[in-house]
C-alpha cells in the first residue's frame, strides 16, 4: 500500500512538472512573438482573408502577435499610425496620398494590398431590374465626402456619362448612420457594405441591385500601410505580415465559401453561418480580393484618377515612393 502511495505521488509530481514545462514553453513561444497593432478602417466580411490569416495562426507562424483594432474612418486609421498608436494601418490607399501631398516627411507607404475593388453594394427600395442610368433624378446616400465609396461611385457615374447634377448625391450622412437613414426613409438608394446590405435586405427594407465594385473597376481599394521610418527599421515585421496576408488569401481562394464562413464566424458572432456564407460568396463572385498582395502602378494611378474626379486631389503622388512591393509576389 505504501509503495502504491509513493508511486502515485511520484506520478503526480511528474505530471505537474510536465505541465509546468509546457506552460514555460508556451510562455516563451508567446514572448518570442513581435507584438504589433493593426488599425482596421471597418469590421467587414469584405476583409475575410485577413481574419482567415488571424484565425489560422498565420501571423504567429511569421513570428507576429497581431492585435486588430477597429478604428472607424480612414483618416482616423492614418492618424493612429502616424502617432505610433498602431504600427500598421488598414484602409484605403488614398490616405497615403493625402498625407504625402500634405508634406509629411515620415509618410505612409502601402506595402500590401488585400481588396481590389469597392466592397459596397447599391441597395434600392424596389426590386426592379437595375441600370446605372436609373440613378438619374434619384437620391442616393453615397457615403462620406472624400471617402472611397463616394468617390468610386462618382467616378463610375462620370464614366457612364452621368453628371452629379443629375441626381441628389448625398454625402452628408456618416458611414455608421447610412443604413439607419435609409431605413428611416431617406433616399431612393444607399451604398452599403456587407453584412449590412444583406441584413437590410432580409429585413425587407431594400434590395441589393448592383455591386459598386463591379461597376467601379480594379484598384488597390484597401491596403496595409506603415510609416516610412517603421518599414525601414522593421523589415522583418513587414515581410512576415505580408507573408501571413498572402497565406490568408491563398487559403481563402483554395477553400469553399462555407469553410471560410466557419473559420471567420467568431469575428462576426451576430451573423448566422448561412448569412456569412452568402456574403463570402458575394464577395468571391465580385472578384473582390487580390490573388497576391502586389499593388500595381496601374491600379494606384486609377485611385488617383478617382480622387481627381471628385476634386479631392490636385496633383498625383509618386507610385515609387508610396508603394513598396518588396515582399509581395507579382
């Protein structure tokens, strides 16, 4: 009996030591990771490959402990990076252009792209077959003045020969209030991201009739950017982060809509799996994501054309200064 007790005690000691060793290894593993904060402009299924990269541990594989923080508004994202509150910003590449042209010496450089076109959808009060010319004479809630959704829509209208004078192009309503304003009776159309557009549609307040992304063409719509000085001092972080996002893109393209929906479901706890799957399907069908993180000069110049059309840009910014594709696959 005494031998049994001694054996049991010895076994417990071994187990406790093993658990302690395991925790020490885990602590060491965590402490070895480089901690960085990423400011995201919005929390949207449009950015599914980034959440895939986070959920699948691709950042950790590259030695990074990434904290993704919602920082509503591209201007707020840029400010958080400039101030050092975040090391990486995730928003429209137009912000890097504004900052560079504003004379900031430690400007923001885009080092990886994620989405290749506008991610919003035009929601109508009627389910009629839609044509871009239907916007003539209508009231559309277009988004924030100077924001990419509003500028992309204005550019699309111009390309189709439609002047803003031919409709009520409403940029007076804040991004977070657009769906509420539409539900409350404002406007004939509204431009919304997912899953908001699908939710509004399911509740019977409107119908998704067109993809602004398909209408607007290909651009580096949302990209990752850091300060020039940070990129110079932390090439390992920029390389690892870019590789992790590429893994997220690869995984997204290689797996089904439902697989992706299941993986990112913890990031959208209030959205059902069926709705998540439907939205991922919509964004995939719209060809929303880059195959690689490489940002082309053609796409960057198109962004600037869109900005000029909205009188938000007087002179172009140099592609070779504001885009760094060092760690991207072309």
